[in-house]
C-alpha cells in the first residue's frame, strides 16, 4: 500500500472532511482516527515532509477535533520534524506542543514535547538545558502516573549526565531507570537502561563492576531485540579487553558479529563491533589484522568516535608495525584535531556565557517594568477578579470534570492504538525486515528452492500482518464469520499453537453494532497476541457466550509459565477499549489456564 503525492493526499483529506462536516458539526471518532492514522502512516513510511504538511492541513482546517486527537497529530508532526533532521524547527514546535498539552491538561503531549526538546538540546551540546528539560518532563510523568514515560526520562537523564561527564548523577538516574523497567517487565527497556549504566561505569574506569553487572542481566539480553543486544555487548567488549579477559572478549565479539551479519557494514552497530575487534587485535599483538580492520572502517566513511582518538589509535598501530614516518604524521594530525576541539569548545562556552549574561540583564529590566505595571493593574482588578472567580468556579467545575473524564478516556484509547501500532512496527522491523535483510546477504549461497521457500514463509507473515492491520469489513460479514476467518488464518501461520472458536450461548451476534464488533474483534486480536507473547501456549480458545447480553472469553493454557500472563499496561489498554463499548473485562488464572472475560454491562 502506498499513498499518492503530497498535494493529492491533502486534497483527498480536505474533500473527505468537507463531506463529513456537511452532514454534522463535529468529526466522529472514526473520522478522527482515520485522520490520525494518515499522518502516522506517512511518518512510519519515512515521508516526513508529507507528514508535516498533512498535519498542518488538518490542524488549520477548523475541524472540531477532540483535544486528544489534536495532541497526537501534533506529536506526530514534531517527531517527523526531528526525524527529517530539522532540529531547530522540532525544538521550536516542541514548545508549542508543550503549551497545548498544559492548556488542555494532556500530560502525554507535554512529556513528548520535553523528550524531543531534550534531544535537540543534547545534539547542540547544551547539556544543562537538556537536564532541565528532561527534569520537567519527569515531573509531568510522575504527576500523571505514566510509569513508562517516567522510566524513559530517567534513562534520558542518565545519558545526558554521562555525556556531560557527571558520572555520579548519571549512575543514580540509571539505577532508577533499571528499577522501573524491571517493574514494567519490559526486557528491551531493561537492557537499554543497563547498557546506559554500563557506559557510565566504563567511563569511570570501573571495569570489574561493569562486567559483573552486565552478566547479571544476561537473561534479559536474550529476550531483547538484536540492536539492543549489541548496545548491551558494547561496554562488555571494552571492559573485558581492559581487564585482559581476552578469550571472553573474543567470544563476546563473535556473538555480536553473528547478530550484525545481516546489517549493512556501515551501520552504527557493525562499526562498534569492528572497533572492538580492532582493539582486541592490538591487545593480542596482531597489529597487521588491527590495521586491516582500521582500513576497512575508514573505507566506510563512518567515524566511530572523536577524530583525535581514532587518529591516535591508528598512530600506535602504525608505530607497532614499524611504519614510523606514517605514525608520526598520524600523531601530529591527532594533536591538531584535539587542539581544534578544545578551541571550539572554549569558544562555544564563552559565547554561551555572554549570551546568558546579556539575556539575564534584559530579563531583569523587563521584570522591573512589568512588576510596576502589574501592581497598579492588580489593585484595579482585584475586586472584580474575586467576584469573577466565585462565578467561574461554580459554573466551570462540572464542565472541567466532564472534560477531564473525556480526555482520560480518549487518551487511554489512543494509547492502546499506539501500543498496537508499536507492536506491528516491531514485528515488521525485527521479523520481516530482518529476514529480508538476511536473505539479501544469503542470495548467492541459497538454491532456487531454498529462496522460493524462504520468500513463501516471509510472504505468509506479511499477509498475516496485513490482515491484522486492515479493519474488518463488518458491512459484509458478521463478527462470528470474521473470527472464523481469523481462526483459520491463525492456524495456518502458527504451527505450535492451535486456535479454537466456539459459540456456547444463545446471544444473536448479528445484532451487534459494527463499531462494537470492531472493538471486540481488536480485543480478541490483542488477547491472542498477549497469550503468544507471554505464555507460549499450545492451545487458545475463543468462547462466544451470553443470552440477553454478550459474553466473550479468550482462554489459553500456561504451558508451565510462572510469570504473569499479561502486564498491567496491556490490561489497561484492553480496559480502555472495553469502556468505549460499555463493557467490562476481567482476568483470571486457574489450574494451568489463563482467561480474559469480556461482558456487556
């Protein structure tokens, strides 16, 4: 599936909206969702400029969108600007997004704005401002009770403190990030935070402690995505080499090479493994191999660290090979690069001091004048304000409560959509893309029959994902028929687990409204995927029941699994969906089976 050009997309969108608005004053939830998904799809496809243009068209159209949907479209626009490399524009728009979120009491919008603003500041080397921005985002996340976003901000604070050479503060925030990631039972978040702590310990020279810490989290690394496993192994390489545990270092590097074999050689993860291998070769005295590795890295045109450091490493290697003239020239270039870096840093800091001083002076003058004006204005408006406060408070209290409840419902619902999209994205990236990339490197060694077989397997997985992404066509088929199709497709693509659908009640499922049936179908998909992800079941049952009101149960065997079958964040998403259709959801575990029960209120 692909979208047409930028202008045609905007034209189709505006025409669709206009037709909808001609019939009613307010955009429906399904139309809001369609608008958001169009913007989101363009960003996911890497068409960032188109995503920004479409966002602007929607936000400037005057449509009566809910505040939650506006916030999510603004978030997508900000992410597209950052991904397009427009750092200054992204940082400026982050302020707009944060102001909107604070005005509408949407904590997720404020948190996302602070994350993007912090990344922009870090790229410019403005670490103190990045710390302040991340700290504000952390406060918003804590007040909103968003543990996932809170964990992310602790990890970001650890990174920025590490970059600014403040290891004690970095370690404190990194430990907290790991603690929250373990509470969330998120292997990827745990490994990401553990790797950050590993880099901090490496910078501080605490190599033995680093090795012990990383090995204690090895079980989490097994469940992490490949690139995060490389991030986990990178500080381990260097610590093992620095402590002369060369055989173990060689084994870790070999493990990492197996992971990066399907990546392009210029990928950052591949470069990191090449540098570690070169360092190991130098430590073992194999300088010829070390120089070949350095030459290969240089041929890719992707530097792995500061220029002065890489030049110095190469100078040592050349000296060890007896190429003294080349080593001397290389070392001189390293000193020149180091002097240039120090000079640029000093000039940058001096300029920042001048700017901050000048800004402070102007702010003091402005504040003085402002205080004088405000004193007279406050006296004149005081009595009127007190009267107005009483009236506004009485009238607005009920309205604010109603709006807050609506925002919470919309936010939980959209968060569920985001999590569903993220799951699809991970499967496309880690499964489909990885396997296709692997085939790219194996084409010369595979036979025609093997190539056809592998492409057929990948094609089946792509069709399965496509089927999950496409909305069910309830205008042509009932919920029971679509679940039957879902069961048949599942049993073809999943050999280790069998899906069974039964109807044990007298409820007329054809009477269910299409919008309700859509949510029930998506909840079944999410329940089945949660069972596959957490329980490794051999059988999953979908049981339709009820008489006057519908009842639906998703049941699976636990297959000797001791850990929780479903996380609190997953259950929260399902509850949000159930609330939208006036239903209740409950979870139970008994006699080796786990069940999700959905009942109509």
